[in-house]
C-alpha cells in the first residue's frame, strides 16, 4: 500500500465510536465517583481563590494610586494566569490537574481512552467557568450533571460537550501501557469465558439456524391428526425398544422418524502470534480495541496489544456457519490478507472470504493462525 493511499485511508476513516459501557466493564474501567470529582474541583479552585484574596484587600489603595497595591494586584493576576495555564497543560497532556492527581482521577477521550489534549482541556475549563457565572447554583448543577448521564458512564454535560470521560485510576489506568495491557488480557479471558458459557447453554439461534432447515420434513405428521393419533403414538412407544416395525403392519405408515438432534455448534480454534489460543464459537471482532455496532450481535471481542499502531480499532470480523470460518475486513487502515500455500491474498474491505484450517490471517504487523 502506497504512502498516498495510506493517508487517504486514514482521512476517510470513520470517527471512532465511544467505548460502550459493556466494553468498559469488561476492561475493568470505572467512572470517577461524583464525590471525588467534586473534591478534585474544589482542590483545583483553592489556589485560585488564595491568589485572588489580596486583590479586594488592596483595592482601596489601588484606587488611591499606591504603587505597592498595583504591584500586589499584578502579582496576583500573574499567579492566577500561570497556575491556570499549568493546570490546562497538565490536563491536556496527562489528563490530570492538581485535584485529579490527588483524587486519583484522569480525564481521557471517550473513544480512544487517550489524553484529551489542550483544546478539550481549555473548552472544559471555559464551560466550568461559564457555569460559575450563576453563583453557587451554576457550578453545583454542572458538577452534579454526571448523575443524569443517560449512558450510565458518569459523564457530565462538560464531558459530553468535549467528548471526554473521567475515570477512576483505582480501578485501572487506561493510559498506563502495562496496567491496560493486563486489563485487555483479562478482558480477552472474560470474553472467551462468556462465549464458551453461551455455547454450552441451550440452542444458540446463530447455530441452530442451519440445522432448522430439515425441521419442516417431519411436518407431514400433522395430517394423521384426524385419525386417532393417540393410539398409534402409544403403540409406537411400546415397540420402540425392539426395533422391528414389521411386527405391526398397520401402525407402520404412521411411524415417523424422530427429528434429528441439533448438531453441535461449529467452532474454530485460532492461535495468535503471541501464542494465545482462542476458541471462537460465534461472531467475533478483532482489533486494537474492537467495538460492536449498536445493531450488531457479537459473541467475542478480542483486543490485540499493538505498540506500533498497525492495527485498526476494529480491524476484521469473523463469523461461523455450517461450512466453516468466514473473514471480513472492516475497512482497516493497513488491510487484511489470507496467507495460503505461501501466497498472500489481500481482502477487499467488506467482502467476505472463506478461511480454512492451516490458513494464516495477516493484519497490520500481526498474524493469527487458523488451527481448526
């Protein structure tokens, strides 16, 4: 893929979707508690109040033209501006202000879980400052707005406006590579465990659909209904152990073969390049941080650690039918291909391709082998 096509693909990439509440719970990410958010805001405001206190005190002297009062006022203004700028820079680069650091909270982007950047930090500060124009009530309502989050992720109005999310670092820090990689590993284990539990439960619709086609064949059992149906059924139960049906010629036409038992749910075994082996029992999404669409039914979410950022957020999808495994590239930046017999077959985005045991799926700088 040429450099120009990569640039065009990145420009045409859709806007990342927010991390769903289910995905966040799977990763162990928890929203910042409202109480600690309020305390963090009070801690951030305290230095500004302290730096501003001398101004009204020296105001009479300032009006009288005293030079020292002017110096004190300018010093207070400089301290407020410098402290505010440091807070904005720290909030943008690290997602933490003084109060958030003390309360072990962090602001991250709601779609990538990365630091929010200076622009969003500035917009958040302006929104909080604007709410303070209504004394007490304005700030109180803004700080309490996470309680009314319809997405149930503890995001306030200023969080929604800036597309940010304040998380609790006591649970997991999404910006810590080591801690977040452990969280992803735990999420992968949970995802596989839930999938296996679902597959072990009674008939999954995704798997019974192919088997349901022969079910209409026994339907002719309905016509014998006008005849005395109970008698043949009772007679059929008794001779069932001795298989010969010729012993009673009359009920023989009424005897119907038992409906076939549901076939076991198909499954595929994948071995990732880090050695992890995963059994896939249904629809799966693989990527840096895969997220299912609102109307998409997915059994597996398989996040892959990617330090080089060669993998897209949702890179490719897998599905299983009665004939085996199906692979679909989800419009990834660096593409997906099937390596078979030493040849690499690139996939067109959105076009399904059949994958067989022994094939190797290549995506970005990573690969996964299809074992069965």
